[in-house]
C-alpha cells in the first residue's frame, strides 16, 4: 500500500476544485482521494498532493522536534475525550510488558510463528518461514543479510551544519531502478537500487544518482598499449539520457555535446500516426512539477540503448526518524549485491581485463586479474606475446 491514503472531506473538496471537477471520483483529479489496492494509482500531481497535505495537517504532526511524553498524553486525552486517569490506565494495559506470551524470566522466542495465525502479517511471515525451511543451504544469503544495511545507516541522521537540515514538511519520494533490460536474468523483476529523492530535487539529481555499469565501461582495445588505457568512462563521453514519464520525454541537455535521444522515437511515432509526444529539459524540472502514477513502470534511457524500468513506489512527508541531512539526498537505501567475477587463472583476484582471440587463454573470452594478465601476455620488458585482443573489464561486484 502506498502513502496515497484517503483524504478528509476538506481534501476531497480541494482536489475537486484543483482538477476542475465537481466530484472527487472524477478520473481527472490531480490528487487521489481513495486508497488504492491495485498495482498502481491514477496519475496525480505531486505538487498539488504536497500542498493538500500541508493545508490539512497540523504542522506539529510532521515536526522534527520530540514531544514530551506528558504533553503527548494530554493531547491524546483531549482528542479522544477521556480523562487523564483513563489515559494512564490504557498505558498500563497496552504496555509492552502485558504482551508477553512467555514467563517474565524467559526471553520471548521471536522466530517461532503459530501454526494457524489470524493476523495477515503473521500469515505472510509464516509462509516466508516455511519457504526458507525448504531451501537447503549452509550459508546466509547476502541479499537477506545486507538488505536493510544502507537504509539503517541513514535513520535519524542529522547534519553537522544546521543549514543542511531538512526543512519540516519536505516530502520524500521512493524510486526503484530496475536492472537494464539487456540483463536477461533480472529483466523486469528485480530492483538494482532504491533511492529516496526530495520533492525539491530536479530530475538530473536522480539521473546522476543512478549507478549503472554501462556508464562505467571503458571503450577501446588496448592489447598493444595496456599502460595507456584512458581514465575516462562511457558516462564522460555519452552524456545524453532521458526519462519518459506520462507521455513526456525529459532530456538531459546540461552539456553542449548532449543530444536529444528521444528525437528518433518521436519522428517514428509521427510517421506512424501516433499522438505527438512532448519534450522538456530534465535540468529544469523538479519532482514537484510531475504528474505521476505511483507503482507504474516508467523508462530511463542512457548510453543510447541502455533502458531501465523506473517505478515510483512511495511519496510521503519526512519525519524525525528519516535522514535529516539534505546533502545526503538522493539517498541510496538499497543496492543489489552482485557476485564478483574472479580471474580465470588464479581464481583469487577480481578480474580487470577480458581477452578475445587469445591462444594463451583457456576460454574465449577469458577474464584476467591485473597480475595474471601481465604475466601471461607480456615479457619483462613489456612486449606483447602472441596475438590477442584486450579490453578493460568493469566488475559489478566491485561496487557492492
């Protein structure tokens, strides 16, 4: 379930007025007015959504300052219309100490789920637990072990400089970036990384935060000059990219050498009687300007033909337990851990070169670490031995 929850009557009226309709159920609403149990929501305007939250909620509800316990209890009693004695009684009855299912001198067993739980959360946990018991493995999966590592590093983190403090009422957007479509194994099924961006961020800030191996590749063949392999990467050479969001191509045109990658698509669409697509500059568009479906797959394209599915999974107000350092956003909260490819000769060090048409290699193509590559293919004076092609290799596991 996303954070696009049902609004009060005031919000429904505001949404209707904003969208220019008389009923909140109209499909043209800029802001969703009901909870969605489907895969994705209807398109709504992020900026309007933010304004309605701030107009409806009391600022103290999204304040980053801690509320004193006595003050919180008093406000709770006033809202519920109950005396302080009843509030204290509820605190005792609903205390965590009364939720024990085992003796006080015995620690609770959190790994055991009842056989027939009534809560849906326990049912899902029981199903996951039974599934794990069917897996016969003697090691802990790295994806499970480090799944929340990055997210936990940012919880409640505050900046050293007060000027870098996240303003109260700022909204965060969670974005899943999937593996590129050329990776057949993970195509359309697994997120490569999860990022949190701010409503005030520009699309270029999300683009720069996306890490893809295609951007890190070094083009060229260097068997004759292995010591002079260039230090620049593909991202330095091919700087063009675009997001395709709700019928609009947002192109990255910050650099003079950048080109409009969507032009070929738009020309093809025009020649086949498709509706005209709009274009905008990525560097001039903030997330507050977007109209998006939460949970819907969109497109990010770079390096000419490297395409990623991008999904906006959540939008909500920031709270005191979030990372409050503005400079750390876009915040990386999850990154899929990749397996490093070891050298085919020593099987010890991470590969740095890949060779082709190599008579000295056991396979074609073949991966080599730096030491084995030099030892096998060059004499002590650095002269090339035999005929082969050598290309720099970027290991995916090196960026875990």
